[in-house]
C-alpha cells in the first residue's frame, strides 16, 4: 500500500493580528462580525495564523481547531488511504488535482456557522 504525506493549508479565512496584554490574549469584541476565526486569531499564541499556512497531519493535529478537524476528518481518512473524491469543481477557485501517483488535493469548509469562512486545502503527496 502506498504511503502519503498529508498537509492542511489554510486556503481562505481571516486571522487578524493577535493582540496581547502580557501573557493574556486580547480577543476583539467583534470577531464574528469582522469574519475573523477565533482559532486563526489565537494562532500559536504568539502570532495569528494566516492564509497559506500549512500543517502536517497527524503531527500538527493538536494545533488545529477541533471544529475544523471534525469537518475534514472523513476527507483526510479517505485521502490517507488512497481514496479520492471524484468531483473536481472545474473552473472554480477550488478546482482539484487528482493524481494517485503524485499530488491530490481536496477542499473543505469548517462547520463554524459564523462569517469566518475558513476553507482548507488538503494536500496528499505520495511518498516512496
């Protein structure tokens, strides 16, 4: 059975700019109204996460929002074990790459009902 490297890239979403008061994180009162994801805002506790940032799965699982991880788990498991989801979203910003012998991508949205609109790109790369 082939081995794969799995990465999760923040494709869409707003992280804002983390503000602190000493050791305390200061959360803006209007995160939801501004469309800022609280998880992205908090980031690593020093800096907010931003679009383009990548995480390795499962190694970085503890750095991911539980809602986001729950939203994408089924797709991650399918991709990890060689599966693909056949729709391609051709002609959209979410157009996928499907290559069982190379890189395959998938897009998923977090279930958070606010305007934060987090979309991640799952990237599966076959490794020898």
